[in-house]
C-alpha cells in the first residue's frame, strides 16, 4: 500500500500517530531523516499535509502549523495541487487553535477571496465556513 494512502487511512480512522509513523521509511529512520522524501514529485505534497492533519487531530497545532507551512512553501513542486489550498485552510485552523488570531484571520480571508465563486457545496468551502464560525465564537 502506498505510504500516502496508508497515512490518509490512519488519519481518517482517527489514529493520528499511526499516520505519522507510516510516513517514516523502513529501517527506523527518524522523522527528520524522512523529510527529504516529503517533496519528491511522486508524493505530490501529500506527506506533510497528512502529517499536519495528524498533528491537528492530536491537538498539537504548533507542529501542524509547521507541516502545513512546509506545503505552502514548497507549492512550486505541484502548483495546481489541491494540497496547497487545503494546507492553507488547515494552516488557518492550526493558527486559530494555537491562538494566533491575526494569521488565522488573514488566511481565512485569503481563502474566502480565492473561493468567492466556488460552489457553495464545495467541501473545503464548507469547512472554511465552519472554521470562520468557530473563529467568530472565540472573540
């Protein structure tokens, strides 16, 4: 089973650390040693995105922020990848959970501009609306 698929499955079933562990290559390499492979063309930015989701599920927004930012910083590898905008969405959520309201607000505003003409049933747009509602309640 491909690593990215195993990570997605582990994240979806609510086992965030299984998702992080799956991304570590054989021979017990540390997470840091595995990072150079995150952005190879075949991976398409998926490993850092799913690692970020795993950190969010594990209530570790600072670590999630780093992972989502890595995807955004490396968007030139796959500029049309949905992982780029999804990482921006989840980066906003991670900032929100970490208490960085300014960066969360900025990212949510940018995504609102990007998706202003999107279908209202577009799942990431629905997620953005949910995050914005939570953001408004936190005030």
